[in-house]
C-alpha cells in the first residue's frame, strides 16, 4: 500500500498497481461470459455505440449539463 495525500490534506493508504504485467497466455473468449444470444447482442450494441458514435463518449454521456 502507498500513502498519499488527499485534496484536503489528509493522509490515506491506497492500493498500488494490482495488475500482472505482460501479455495474456491465450485470448479470452468473451462469448463464454454471455448466457444468451440477447446478452451478446446487447453487449455488442453497447460497444458499437461507445466506439463508433458521433458523440464519442458513449456511456459516459451526462443526462444533464454541468
């Protein structure tokens, strides 16, 4: 754990990097995570909207302006 200072000056302990470096040994088959065809289609539609929409921010879009 690392000790960092928050914006208000308090010291807190935070986790460091928790990923394993390197490349995966084999590709992950994302289709096995889906239970049905409908789940697969919803997953693909969400990804398509996120990556290829004109808005570019996909799921992060705010419903109300800041």
